[in-house]
C-alpha cells in the first residue's frame, strides 16, 4: 500500500467526475429537490415530513454512491483498465481507498448541500445536531460505495448494474423503518430487517433526529455500519483478481 | 544466444473449456524485438496474458526476468498493452498518463517523453474518448512506456495505424531494444515480421517455428514472409 498510489486513484476519480458536470449537478440537485417535493407532498401532514426528512438527508448519499460506484467500477472492469491496474504495482487496498476518499468527498459536498436546503430553506427540524446528521450521511455514503463496489463484480453490463439498485437498495429502504416502524411489520420481515445494513444506518439517524443524540443503541448501530462497510470492502477486494480465466 | 527474458515450458491454457494452448515451450531472448505472429484466434493474446501473469494457466512453467510470471516484483518491470486500449475515455491524454505515472512511481517528465514517443503532442488536452481508434491505442502504448519496463508485451500495437506512424513505432521498438529492453510484439500481419529480430510463428495454439526473418526465408526458400508462413503450414501438414 502507498499513500502516493491511493492519492493518485482519488485524484483520478475526482477528475473523472469533474469531466462529467451533469452527473455532479444531478448528485447535488436531486436530493434537495426530492426533499422539497416531499415537503409539499405532505403539506397537509407536516409531521410526516419532519419525521422522514431528517433521516432521508442521511440516506440519500447511500443510494447515490451505491449506484455511482457500481457503475464506475463496472466500467473499470469492462474497459480493461482494472486489468491494467492489476498488472501494475498497485495494492488492491490503494484502489479501494482511493475510490473511498474520492466518493466520501463527493458525498460530503452532497450532504452539505442537502442539509443547507433542508434545514435552511425547507424548515426541517431535527432534535439533535445537523452536523451529526451530515457525518452519518458521509458514513452511509461510504457504506453505499463499499456495497456498490462489491456488487459490481456480479454485473456484466451497465443495465444489470442499474437494476441492482431496485434489487439491493429498495428492499432495504422499505424494511429499514423509514416508512413503517419495523415492529409493525410482518414478523418474518422484521427478522429480515435485522440482517440489512441500512436498518442500522437508519436507526442511528433516527436516534440523532428524534432523541437528539446517538446514545448506546446509536453507537452500536454506527459500529454495525462500520463493520459491514469493512466486510463489503474485503469482499470487494476479493473480487479484484490479478489473474482471470 | 543471449540471456532469456522469458522462458516457457509445457504451458497449457484452457479458455471456455477449450484448450487454447495445448503444450507450448519456447524462449524470448532479452534485448531484442520478438514478433509473435499468427492468424487471429491462434492464441497470441492468451500466450501474452500468461507471460504477463494475468491468465489462469492449467499447467506449465512461465518464467519472466528470472521470476515466475505474475510475481509482485515483476509488476514494475513488465508492461503490458492489451489490444483494446485500456485507458480512461473520459480523461484527457495527459490526465491518463499522469495517473498511470503516479501509480508506477515514474517521474513527471516521463509523461512528456511518452507523449512525444507516440506523437500525440497535439492532442494532450483532448479527452481520450474523442480521439480516433489509432490515437487511443497510442495513448495505451504511451502508458506502458512510462515506467521504463525491462519487458514490454504489446498486443497488436500497430493495428489501424497509417504506414508512416507504423514505421515510426517499429523504429521506436528497435530503439527501446537497443537500449536494453525486451519487446514481445504480436501481429496478425506478416509484413510486420520484417521489423523483428526474432519471430515466433503460431497457428492453432502451437508454435510452427522460432526463426529470424532471414532464417525463415532460407528455410522455406520464399522471399515474401507471407509465402514463407504458408510454406511452413504446408510442410507441417505433410510432416503430420
């Protein structure tokens, strides 16, 4: 592993993003736009917006980074650049960390913009600190990135990679407790929700937005998210092969 | 005979359930330009991948610069250019080279030198995706030159290039070899054999001959290397 190579990967990924201003604009504009949509859709029931809005600010980066990473990594695989990098003096961790740094920076900007709009313009209130919500958002982005890296190994085309979003992300959003409290779900689904990482990401956000602080449960949630991120990165590293058939 | 940069013995590779290379043994002399020639689909790319160490092999030994192919220490000493240009289409020529130079730990001025070598000076700030196919493969080639590799494995580097540029590239290959590097260059065009010091002629996963261009002419009595290749195939057919 080397800081020089990790840095080179991060700079390269950011340069690629800069060459694609439309994607960057979408990454920054869509989350606040959806939050605004939500606010006015729930005009008759402002409490619904207040309870969903806070956690959503922290979950958007998970969704977008999952998608962006799985497609970027798939491109790296299909255009042969991954094979070239694997034949060079580059540690797998250099590549994964380089991606992680670049996308975490992007997610930070995304979270800041979404927070400014939500807390500043849309009158969203949370019990705890908005900075904590932002920090959890960046953590969730890294989780999304790690999962996206891993699943990209199972897609052969960009069409398939895009389909992984409804396949992997939507069920987690539905079962994490955002829309329905988990204890009101069918028992089997509640059991399943314990196995999904987004459940813990959401719970941590809920502690901050509702209780005002992470507390013991919240710290356990954060630990689970960190653990799953590391596990997904390790699994992702295992899919980067120096030798292929 | 000089030292061997690559030595292969009993190499067997299966791809998609089919034996692509049933049993290959040969050597590549160091400090020379060796041409790997044969029709499309004869196993050239698979053989190159095995030498670079990115191919899963079933049996046999491939030794490169004194170490088993694919050893970590070789990642700095061997450069591989695939047939499809493996560079980032959304970055400029310079950004691509700067990135790979950082990964290889090559000095910044290597980037300019590599751009010069492949004559892409006018296009440095263009994104690679906006270049022609031939220009793109030159970017890919330039990438391989950054780290001063001891062994360059180039898969069809001259496909789609105009004759002038092709001639210049072969001169560059000659210069690199004169400076001590070993080059293994594949092509399916027999004309290109002329530029090589040594030839490996392949057909259906087997080696028909390892010769110098002059040796090949003497052995077959043919002047055109295309005809010489045909003569070899016929001779093999008769010999069983």
